């Protein structure tokens, strides 16, 4: 089983493309580990989840302002960690965004479903390179989880002790990296820490030589890092997201240390959504279309709230859901029941032919994101009809929505119209 980190957009207009690649990743036999929409993020969270993945699949969709800085940052993490990586780029994006040595394929925002062979082949290449089974981490540490401390000379001794105490109370063994021998290459202690630290807490205000050494060394080893500053005028670099730059801590107040570090450690320890369930992937991507906008800063204006997010056996629901939990199948039962009522009167081969006609008509008129999404849903229903899977036809047609029904009425495809009517409960 290969686990891949899936870096992708959360904009509603990108949901159909997300669904396309999500299904292809699952069809290739790989498990996705990706970040559900949230109000905040930090670099340590992304680094931690990349480290437990065997590789990365990134999807760069087109934006008038240029590719997402967040996805580019995630791709950079994979390059730094030397993780196997496959990148899919919208064919409107300019050349040179991704280094040429990286496995990459283009896709069309309108006809991506005609490029399945090329996309599936790239994913198979990635999977074969990762190996089956992928190698496990060599001799992981059997001791208490540890957190390195770097640059605490940049704050007062009393406040530095508050940082150490916070780390210890959080359940980590604090390691003051300034005490670790680095000048003798025959002393293996430094190498062991670089290989086994679970987290690094670094002060950006320190200019000490050993602090810069450790920050550079552990960054190249992709040790998840939380960096902080106590300087009010710390220079912000506008070339990449603020969330991945040092957080501000009022080092004169113990309360500020606990509040800010508590939030940062909470993000680091937060689980990603890992699933091998294709239906969960479909639900995840489909809900991006209709969910509300979050008020946070992480991808402000593009992050979407999930109606149903599966995290292991935990189900967080906002909105209506027919059934939740690992054994719940209310949606499948509904689709099966609808098909049972109409299946005996429906010729699936004839229905597939009408759905192909409907898809072609919809493609000519599709301009809005939800219309393009509906085209993809009808295409999936068409393929399901050819595979003689009636309930799946109903499921995809329900996703196609009322616009598809109006086009079916317009062009006079009776079987397709009746199937859409049944799936939508009209």
C-alpha cells in the first residue's frame, strides 16, 4: 500500500478536476493523505504529514493570479524531502514552474476526462517507483518523542525556561541543540538527532552560529519546524504565504507563550484526512462545490467547509447527512432503491447512448464551474451505464443536478430525462 500526499486546490471551480484525479489516484491503488479545509495551517503540519507519506501527487490548476502559493510550497517540501513526486498542471500555465526532472503531465480544464490514459500512466510510474511495498523508515526511535530547541539565546533566560517547560508539559523531551557536539564528525550524536527529532522549535531572532547551523541542517532533513519571533518588526517575505513564516510571540509574557505555542503545536499534531475509500473521496470533492466560505486566513476566500469529513472512524458533520460512521451506507441504499424501482424498465445500453448525446450537448453550453462539474458527472454516469451498474448511474446523475435535467428536456432524450428525474426526486 502506497500512501501519497495529495496537494490540491480547495476552490469550488476546481472540484471537478479534484474528483478526476482523486478517482485516478484511488484506481491506481494508492491511499491519499490530504489536508481537509481548515481555518489555519503551519509548515510543521505539512512537513509531518509529508514525512509519513511515500510520495506526493500535486494538481496545479489555473488562476489569473498565478499558481497557488500553498501548493507550490507543498511541492517545494517534497523536493526538499526527496520524495517521489508527480505534478499535474493546467495546460494554460506557463512553462518552467516545475523543474524538468520532476514527473509531470498537463491537463485541460475542459477535456481532462479524455486524458485518462496519460494521467493514469503517470500515476502508475509514480507507484512503481515508490515500490510495493514501500520501504519503511529504518529503525525509528523507540524512545519518548523529542523536540529540539534552537536559538533560545535570542530571548531572556527566564522566558527560555518557559519554552522548555511548555515542550515538556506537552509530552516531548526537550533537547537543547546548542549543547550537541557538531565539530567532530566522528561523534554521531548530531546525526542521530537529525534522524530522530520529531519536531524543532526555533527562534528566528538568534544570530548564533550554532543556531543557524541547526536550522539549516534540520530544514534540509525536513524535520517539522515551528519558528517564532519576538520582534515586532520582524521582516515578512511577501513571496510566500505568511502562515509558513515565523509566528509572533510576546516573549515577555508567559501567557502569550502558552497561547501561541499551544495553537502551533495543535496544528502540528492535527491529523490529515487519510482514506482508501473511493466514495469518501467523491463525497469530499463534491462537497467543495456547495459548502460555505471559511473566515480564516488559510487560502482566504478559497477554503471551503466540508459537509462530511472522514477522519479515520471520526465523522465531523455540519449540515445534513443521511448516515454517518464507518458502517453507514444510507446513500448507497437510496440509489439502490431508486434503481430497483426503475431498473426493470430501463435498457442500460440505450441509456448510455442517450447520456452520450446529453453530455455532448452539455459540453457545448457549459460555461460556469457547476455546469462543467455536471458534464463530468454525466460522463461518469454514461460509463457506469456501459458497465451495467444502475445504482452508480443514479448516484452520478444526482450530482449532475437540475441543469443537466433541463438540457435533457431540451434535446429530447427521454431515458436520460427519466433517470435524472428519478435521481433528483422531481
